[in-house]
C-alpha cells in the first residue's frame, strides 16, 4: 500500500489513547463481522470480558467490596485527570511545533489515508497509523501523542522537521506540475 493510499477503515470504538486497564486485565483490539473495530478487556483469570473500561473498573471495585457509586466517582476523576494530561500534552506540542494538519501525512514511517466512503463529504476522515501500530483518527489525538512523547523526553524535533520539508517539497512539486499543465494548454 502506498504511503497515502486510500482504503476504507472503520473507526475504532471505546478508544482512550492514554487509558490502561487495571493490573491483571488485558486490552485486545477485535472486530465485529461488519468490520467495525473495538477493544475488549479480559480479566487475568479468564472469567470476565468487557467492552467498556468503566465497567472493568466497576467490576474491580465490586471484587474489592467497594461501593459502586464511589468507584464510578473515582473513574470519572480518573478520566478528568487523563483528559487534563492529554490537554497538557496537546498544548506542549502546539507551543513547540504549531498545528500538525499541514504536514501530518508526510510523517516518515507513518501511514495515512482517507475514508473512501466519505470521500464526497466536506468533512472527510483521515486515519494515521504510527510505525508501532497505534491508530489515530483525529489530528488532536496525534498531536497529543507527540506531546506525550515530548513529556517523556523523546526528541521529536527531527521527525517534525523532516515532515515539514517533505510537505514543502510536495507543495513545490504540485505548483510545478500546475505550471506545466497550464503551459501545455496553450
């Protein structure tokens, strides 16, 4: 498949980029017969399987004998802290590199494609797949992921500058092609 090849790809449901299940639970990406992708959470003992991370935390609380309402409050607080962490990572990336929308499809080693089913719609959905297999359906998620890498001390400046240079080359080639096409019309 080409780097910017088109293919239809159903969106991932129950997706929380920075959330992890409790210790002893595993998260598995699976598909419905229709092709829709979603996460399943399995307990270590194999007795329980859940589609919702909230239900996993509530089940864990019930096993420990805790109140369900208190566990739900704890989970909501956990989500708020995760969202705050995501927003901080997003802000850090944007302060350093600006908006990624112009050059996201030129990230080296990444794949990107449009949802062919929505090709005629004004709000086309773009998908991004990292070299390690993580999928992002929103540019903000992609920026937050890069911001999170920056918070961990990973130097992403070279990756971003290569993507920007590739974007500039593509724009220049597009302008040159347009000039040639225009000259051929006369």
